[in-house]
C-alpha cells in the first residue's frame, strides 16, 4: 500500500478484510514498540487526533509530563504477515499533545527527515542514497542469564567450518533457505535486496545486503528488516541476534552503510578525475565523517559489546583512515563500482545495536559538516596512499576502544549534530545519561571469565 490518501488506504484494507490496525514506533535506544486497535477505529479522527501513549516508557519524556500521541503514517502501510488476524501495520509519527500536534523533535523519524531536509535547505544536495548491509548470527539455541549468584550464556550452532565460511555453499550453509524466505518477505514490504550469503564468521554468521534508497526510507526499512528476521526466526524455532560480537574469537557483525548524495538527478560524489573517482565534495564529506568518527561511535556503536568487535584481526574497522578496497579502514571506497551514478563511500564502523535513525542521521550530519568546512582528507593525512600536505609523516588515529570513550567524545564534539536544530541538545544529554547507566550496569557485575582468572588467586 503506497497511497497517502486515507480513503484509498481504508478501501483497500476493507477489500483485504483487515480487522486490526497496528502502529509501530522505535524508542530512543532502538527497540520496537507497537499498539493495536480495531479496524473500525481507523477513522479520519484518528488520523487527525492520534492515539495517546506514555512517552516516558519510550525514553522520550520524564514521567511527570509524558503524554504524547501517535499519528499513523499511511505511506508505510502494509499487511502484517506475522499476526494471526488480518492486520494493517504502519509506522507512526510521534507528536506532542498540543492542538497542532507538533512533531516531537527527539523522535528518530523526525530527526532523519530533518537531516536530509537540511541538505536541501543549504543547497548541498536534493536527496541521499544509502545501501545497508545487515550482518547477524542465527543460532539453533540461545540461553543466557545474569543473577546475583550466577551468570552464563550458551549459543548453539550446528554449523562447522574448518576455515573461511565466507559465501559457503549449502549444505554447509544451513540457513540459505531461511534467508530466501526473509528476502521474500522483505520484498512484500517493498524493501529492496541486492543479495544474501553466509558471512565470514565460522559459525552462524549471515549477511543480507539492501539496495539504494533515500535516508528516511532506508531507516524505516532497517527497522522492518529486523522485525521480519526476529519474527521468522521465532516461527522456525531459531534465534537471531544483531549483537556485534556474540562469539569469542569469531567475526563480529556490523551494519555497514554505503552512501552518496544526489543533486539535479546526478550523483555529486562522482568525478572521474578525482581520487578513487570521488569529487571534491565527496572527499569533504568523507573528511567530516572521519573528523567526527570518535563522537559518531556513541550513536553508531552504542553498546558495550560494540567494542569487542572493533578490534584487529577480523576485518573490522579500527583505523580512522580511508582508501580503496580497505576493509580495515573506517571508510572504504568500493573499487568494484562500475556505474558512475553509484559512486559512493562505505562507512564500516556501525553495528545494528544502534537506533538506525540516529546513527545514520549523525553520519550524514558529520559529512555535511565536512562539506561546510571544505575538508580535504587527502591533505589531512587520512589516506595512507597520500602523504599529508604539510609533509609530516602519517599518524594514524584509531576508533574508540570503549563505549565510555565514545560518550566522552560525543560530550565535547556534538555541535555538528545540532546544526539547523536537527539533533536537539536535550536528546544528546538524554543519550549520554542512558548509555552511561548501561556502562555502570555492566561494570557492577562480575564477568564469568573473571572467575577463571582470579577465583583462586
């Protein structure tokens, strides 16, 4: 259902014998919530007034003043294949309870549209184009617990590889049919797929790669892709996780983001005469992302587990550098791109414990800041292939080693996010508070490996 016309959407829903309407919203840290109401309440009044809810339970507001409303977004309506009764599902807009139903500035869907809108306001580009890479693990069993007197986790996978599971073929790739089914349901939700395959991780690691779309749509699709994977795994008695590093000494999972900018129907990242065929504007964008990469990690890698992935030896990015075909760099320029209209950069650090709206918007804002500053990452020494312009030797910086370090970086470097009011200062303050509380929750608990190291010391 792509119509924005309420009457048309309602008529099609009647034809499909829809019985319920389900509204979905991502909370601040990235968990999906929903509320369902009978189809006979799907009226023009609901479209104007919305459905009331408690914003404090989503991490949006304080409990003392937490009334908010959800307004259905008709452009995202689809039939939900995971509900027993015929149900129409769609995203909702988070609004204040004032008479004008003002958009809530800290809602991820509001932020992502504001970030792309700022590009247009500043005359930099008309739209953005993104490809997400979804890496994840599938386990036959997953059991974990943390209490006062015990803590454990156990992941079970029947896959066994001597080495190099990348693009492994069936029957050794045990979940190719499952990924087929996932991609088929993604198609039903109008989510484009480029391909899927077994990833390099020797046990249970998978990848589904999307295809180009604008930033707001890419983020909506990311939320629905996770929803589809979790539900299909439940249906098949499997467990899916997007944890960056669920297994010791095994490859970690990222959420790599390919991206470029469009203006007047043309990819403004393309320039055949430039380094890796990138235009000066594209290089400035890359420079901004690299300049702010420490702070970006607070949104793109927002879990303590994230930093168990960002280590050498597993094709994970660690260095704040960029270059052609370099999978150890924060920014890779794909060398296999033949179509100039798809000339792009790939930002490799993110993982999918993030809130996709906040993470992707932050990357875009960093790139925009690089364009505004006119940065040149070649002259600034970010590319190992090029000596710095001032003749000094290369000195390589590295991504943060912990969530704590990333949050410290965000606290001192976030002005680029607040340009044009895209990221409210209150959201950044709230984010720092929530994530520091998560760190403390981890730090207070003994780790099982500590018992091996210290119990009889």
